[in-house]
C-alpha cells in the first residue's frame, strides 16, 4: 500500500494521546485495586470484623464503576489502532497483533470474574467468593504484560524482517516476549499502577480527614492504600533507573532528547530544569558527568547526542525533556513521602501526624497521575518520528481517511462528558450509606 | 479448509456471538426507547436493564476479539476495512461509548429527570451502534472496500443500498433477539405481564425481521448481484434456508412459550446469515484480495490459533460459571457469616520486627543487584528482592496501622460511629 499524505497527522497523534491519557489511569485501577479489595475481604474473613466487609463492598462498587468506564476507553483504543493507524496494523499486525489478541482474552477473563465477584457477594460461600476475585488480579497482570509487550516491541522491534514493504520471517512470540525492553517497562508500569491507586484512594480519605471525618473506618481505609503506595514509590525510583539504562543502550536518540544533549559528549553533564535550544540546555543547572554516570555507570562514558542523527529523525526535545523532568521530580517527591510514612510507621507515630502530612497525601494522588502520564509522554513522544523504532515512521502509519479533526473534537467532547459523569457517580457512591448497599447499584 | 482459513472461522464465530449476545443488549436499549411513559413503561425498562446487568461487560469483548484476531491474522484486510469504513466504525464507537457511559451512570441516577435523559442516550446509542456496524458489513459484502489505505469511498461505501439494508436489518435483528430473551427472562422470573408483552413484541419483530430479510435479498439482487446469485443458487444457499427455517421455528417456539429453546433457534437464525455471507463471499476477503493472500505468515497463524484454543479452554468454563450463577440466581450455602480464625492462628507467622528486617534485606538486595549490577540474571534477583521488600514491608507496617485505627475509633468525638 502506498504512503498517503495526511494533513492532520499531528491531530491524529493528539487524538491517540488523549485516548491513551484518559485510559491509562483507569488501567491502574484494573492493575492494583482488585488486589487491595481482596486483601480487605481477606481481613474480614480472617477477623470476622464487619468493618472490613463494608469497606471491601464499597470499594467493589468503585472498582466496578471504573472498570465499566475502562471498558469503554479501552474499546476506543482498539478501534483507533485501525481508524488512525491502518498502515501500521496492516504492515505489522502479524508481528505484534498476537499480544492484543491474548490481551483480549485476559480482559475477557477479567470481565467474567469481576461479574462473578460482584454478583457473588451474597451468593457464594465466603471462601469461594474470595477465590473468584483472584483471577481478576491475575488478569490485571497478564493484560498489562501483553499491552506493554506490544509497546516494548514498538520501541525495540525484532522478530521479523522487511522485504518489499512486507514482513517476512515473522516470529511473533519471540518479538513480543523475547525482548529485553519488556521487563523494565512492564515493571515500571505495574508499580506505577499501585502508586497511583494507593495515593488516589488514600488521598480521598486524607481529604475526608482534613474535613473532620476520621473514625476507625476512614483510618483503616487510609492506612491500607497508603502503606501500598509508600512501599511502591521508593521501589519505582530503582525500577525507573533500570528502564532508563535500557533506553540509554537501545534508544540513544530518546535519551539525548530526555537530556537535551546536542553534540555527542564524553563525560556528559546532567541538567536540571532549563530549556533546550540550538543543541544545548539553556538556563539549566548542570551537574558535571552525572548523565554518563547514571546512564552507563561510568563518569567518562560517551553519550550520543541528538546531532548524531538528521533533524528529521529527532523527537520534539522540549516536550520529552520537560515530561521526563516532571516525572522524575514527582516520582522523587512521592518516594520521599513514602519513606516519611514508613519512618512514621516504624516510630509508631499515629496518624494524622500533622495537617501538612495529610495535605501532602491528598496532593500525591493527582501528582502521581501527572507523573504517570508524563512517563508515557517520554516513552511515546520520545519514540517519534517512529511508530516502529527505526522501521516505520508515524507519517507512514497514518490513515488516508479525512475527518480526523471531526473525530478528535467528537472524542474530546465525549470524554469531557464521561469525565463529568464519572466524577458525579463517584460522588454518589461516596455519599451512599455505609450499611449494606442496595443490589441495584451493585450490578452496574 | 486450510490453516489460513481457521482464524477467519474463529472471527466469524466471534462475530455471530457478538451479534447474538451484544445484539440482545442493543435490542434491550431499543425496547426501552419504545416503552413509552408511565408505570408500565418503567417496569419494562427496569426489566430490560436487569436482564442485561451482570453480563453486559463481557459481551463487548467479542467485538474486541473480532478486531484483534482480524488484525493479527489478516492485517492487510483489516487496514483496508478500518480506513475506508472509518466513518461507520467511528459512529459505532461513539454509540458504544455513549451506551456504556449511560448504562454505568444509570446505576447512580436517582431523580426521574436524570433517569429519563440517560435512558434516551442509552436507547438512541443502542440503535446507532448496530446500524453502523451492520452498514459496515454491507459495504464489505457488496465489494465496496478495496485494498488500500482509505482507497474506498468514505460515505457511499456504507450508505449504499446494501449498507443501509443491512444496517436496518441489524437493528431489527437486535430488537427481535432482545424481545425473545426478555420474554424468556420474564417467564423465568415469574412476571407474566412483562412476559406477555415481550412475547407479542417478539412475534411482531420476528415477522418484521423476516420480511426485511426477504426484502434484503431483493436489494442484493440489484446492488450486489454476485453475492445474490451465490446466496440463492450457489454454495451459500444453506445459509438463507437455515436462517429462514430457524426464524420460523423461533416464532412457533415463542408462540408455544418454549423460550429456552427459542433463545437458541433465534441465535441460529442470526448465525446462519453470517455463515451464508461468508460462504457467498469466499474465497475473496475483499475485492482482489483472497483469504490466502490476506493471511499472516504461518508462524503467526499458528500462534494466534494456539492462543485462541487456550483462551477458549479457559474462558468458556468461566463464562458458563457466570451464566449459571446469573440464571440460577445463587449458589448453595449463600451468605453465612464467616467463622473468624482462632486468635492463635490469626497471629502472623512471624513477628513484625522480623518482617521489617526481611524488608530491609530485600531492599539491599534490590539496590545492589538491580541498580549496581549489570547482568540480566542479577537484575532478576534484584527484582525479586524488591518484591520481598514490598511484601515483607506490608506485613511489617500494616498490623500496627490497623491496631492504631481501632485505637483511634475509641477516642471521643471520633467519627467512627457515623461510619457504621
């Protein structure tokens, strides 16, 4: 198929980015929330304390509402693979498609067992009910494994050869799962899921505490997600560093964009803040040789700069660089907050330590979402101009169909409406009485 | 039958299941729109919603299955279809988004006005989506989707006689399936008034769908003659015949109130139409593109078939469990309050202090082997160390926190009582 000219390539990319940015926080709830709900239900079975049962049931309602919205936003993404990037799927579908096919099954299992779990609250024996939730947790993991496998392949493609615009010698399993990029990226996202959900849920109860609602129920509901997030956020610093070293090795242009490094440099400096222009970072704070040390564990290592490739093969530097700095800054702050919380637990200081601590927890939720989306901006914008790294450009993947601006506007309006709707239903669920919930709202 | 045909068979089975299961959901939306006003209409709406409730999320994944298997096994055909038919597919997508959102929000709606607005969105999008999907199938069936990136007409491809006809037929089929399913549910729940109503609707829409299907053949005669001749005299003939017989049988079964059997014969009538279309079109997937030429390389076809088989072995029993839970209402031994474990057993296997030291060790291993060491196996152990850190850390931190929460509630002025 011939390459077409698409006047609205940028809009197509923005539309994809919008769909993705809306979907990914919901994915976090698919990854991490079922495990937390099951843990609370397990506490109920273990102690017989009704408070844990109430908490688990209330969280289940939130989980189901968010899953339902995630089904919608996920369907949008799968349609867009064809609607926006038909050349990408038609050329490489046979290489990466398997990942999404398995992800479909995983998602199916998640939906089925979530249905059993929700419908089975009063219909299954307590033990069987707890067990019915386990596949939901597992499917959350396999689902993200599959999607990240495809993304890791796009960033670090292998398992095929190109001949006359067609793929030959295709090995889909090796392409998806024999890829060194997969594991750090998967772990980075998986841990992010626990951080985002942990801080968002904890933040909701911390906000309540600041407004004077802080009984045993709220203390418990705050303690569990906060412990999860506090343990996960320092781990994320280490996992992120691991992922960055893989980027340094296999995607030097992305690394150069992250750091705003123009010329190839031996013993490269790390710059904080600042703005990239004409091959270097201006107004930034330079730390000598730190980039070489972090990326290659050697202060005198040579780091490839942007100028090593033609301008047409460089990503938009400042977007990538600012997103990276934002992610790292927020990630570090969250890790410090987590460490502070662990220290508080070790010293047995009761919550709330101070209003400032609670305010920080409230802020940590949205901040972690910003860091999550920034991280994806680094990966995806940093991959530009390629859709399949060094193999196919985004401009070669885009659809030839018109009407992208119409689709973009429609989707933006639709998602704005959905966002209002979700905020509204979460408020409703938060206000619903705490005693046994009415069955109608259970079976969303 | 060749290896390269097998994924297509799976796609068609997925499409038939999507049409039947999600079609019934769409049709339920159609009937809520036509329910009218007043208390009788409200009962009908509530019945329609409750019948969809626990399984509806599972049904859209059939569409995801169809899409992902198609782009994996027949990527060139997928790219051509998705680009030329971008408009109807986008409309279907908007319909699915609106419908799903309205449905989720209905659970939290209280006032009559709120409900009425959401019902309207739910119902109109329930009609929009199947029409758009049906007309997209019509565009493919009438040969209006050429190979290439948006090589066909953006509008006249699906707003063609065949496209419009199949869109209308899709909406009618959804309404028909839903009426049969809803009558069956009402009979099972012992609600004779609703059952009578949906039984009448099922009979009426069954006849209407049959008439539309016959008229559809006339449209094909003029608009897609190749397809028509294959359907009425070629090898695809069994498709329309089986569909007509199953449709007639369903009417008779509904008339006799044999609803469970009618569910299956109605599904068969729809599946036979899809099978007939596939037989009439094969071996061409798109004009000038045979199934064989469109198929992915051998290794991919094997991998995707293995994945489908494994998925089916895993998912069909699970789906059976869900359906039996929903249909039977409950499992034995419903809600018995759990027996708390004995206090001795409730004490953790090791002390919180030990868990804390274990977590510390895990963190040291993680930093050492993931951050400083370089080999892959060292990284793997480092990741395991971090996992130990998180799990042991959780065991070290949480018991104290939960005890503190209990202590906190005893303080005067605590909001704990309100929480009950």
